[in-house]
C-alpha cells in the first residue's frame, strides 16, 4: 500500500511504515498488531532492539507469511536499530545478530544507529546506569562514532542488512559522519509532525540523498511546552479532516507523504491500524493549511539531556 521511496543504494522502501514502539503493553500485543498491520497492507515495519518486542514482531511476520503464501519475506521492509550501550563494534554486530534471531530473518532492510549517543554497558551487556540514575556516557564514541559506523558498514558488506542509516541525528552529526562514511547513510529517522516540522533538517537530509523517516507522525509525543496544546486536538487540523470525511491521522500521514518522506504511524487497535493504511491525497489548499499549522513551530528535537544525561545538540539548545 502506498508509494515506494528509493534509497541512495537503489533499495526500495514503502513510504508508509508501521511503528512497533507503542506496543509494549500486555504480552502478545505487538504480535497481534503486526499481524493486523500486515493484513491491512503495511509492508514496512519499524523495529528496534530497545523495544524489547522483536520476538513478537518476528512471530507475527512468521504467522502472517505462513497464512499468506503469496507474500514473501522479501516483500516486507524491516528496520531495526542498535541501542546506545551497544555502539562498540563487536556489540553492534551482536545487536544486529540478536535482532535477526528474534525477528526470525537472515537480514533486515535497514539497520540504524538509534541515537547519536554512546553509553557504557555492564559485563552482562545491560545498560550501565550511573549514581545519578542516568546512562553513563561513552564520550569518545559519542563524539566520534566512526568505529560504530565502520561496524555498520561491515554488516552491510556481509549482507546482514540491505542498507544502513541513522536516527535522531542532526545536521552537525550527519555532516561529520559523511566525511568518513564509505557506505552512505540511507535514512535518518526523526520525530516529525506539524508541531515539530523539521523543515531545515528534512531539506538537509534530502540534499545529501538521505531519506527522512518520521516517527510519531501523529504527534503523540509532542505538545507545545507550557501550553498542553496537542496535535490531536488542533482545531485547524480537525477542520481539514472533517471537511474531507477523513480521520486526523489520515491527514497527518498524507501531509508527511506529500512532503516526500516516509511516515511510521503506530497503533495497537485493529480498526485504527486499518484506517491509517487508507491513504488519501491532500489538495494543495489543505496541504498549505497544514503547513500553516506547522509554521513557526519548534525546529529542534526534544532535549535528551534529561533522559540520557547528555545533551546531544548543545549547539542547538533553545
Ligand atoms: P492506539 O494504539 O490506541 O491506536 P504516533 O504514531 O504519533 O506515535 O501516535 C501513536 C498514538 O496515536 C498511539 O497512542 C495510538 O493509539 C494513536 N493513534 C494511532 N492511530 C490513530 C488514529 N487513527 N486516531 C486516533 N489515535 C490514533
């Protein structure tokens, strides 16, 4: 369902993807959501080692494929990501192989660095947490992720992933990585919705043949600081949806697709999973109306200092 986007190495990625991050509720929820999504026609699944549900994604894919023999593994585009404490080269390899085992697949379609932050691990490969309760940062690999990228390139050259890419990187980090990358990043997955429109970073990525991929395209993570204003209750957006007889989610998905990147709506509800896959096209007038809602909003990511104990983008702090 939906258009295909061509990555810079020729691999094709369905523009509409299904996010699996939200489905960490009860056991079995991710499995069900993935089967619903594949039945609804999604052929792009966004996963991550960190989500701790890749076994359920894997069994969901397996069950769907066994019930639908006309669909092959190669018809599905699968993303996974390496978490912060696994940026050392041997851990990058371990992480991808662990994800492949859980996903029950010999390869993924794109393997991403989840955050441009490297942190320390314990002897048992768990995240090391400092006395302040935050991740213990590996400064050297954070400031220079070249060894991590080399490990990603090796896995690409070995065929364990059909492309490699980034997530949550800003222009500065991409620029320095491009200086030494022999395999160019194919995508940069970032939060994008009308309250975080990311126009400058989107333009930068596209100018470098890196396709932006939008997480939280429905705006679930964001609200205007200090106001509580939410994408999901924005009156101007609701008017556009109602006028056309669409859901607000359909409007937001259409806006992302029209801007030229991939979108990853997520849901654990069967009818919303199906409804979000019913793609609609925004008229130029409605597209402009959503752009107007996005006008003048934040242009940077949330400050991750509170979560990871490290400000990834101090130069961009507001
Ligand atoms: P639910 O799982 O109950 O459907 P985002 O992709 O921006 O992170 O948004 C995901 C959130 O939006 C989830 O909480 C999901 O809840 C909700 N959601 C997904 N699709 C729709 C929809 N069509 N209408 C309303 N809420 C939706």
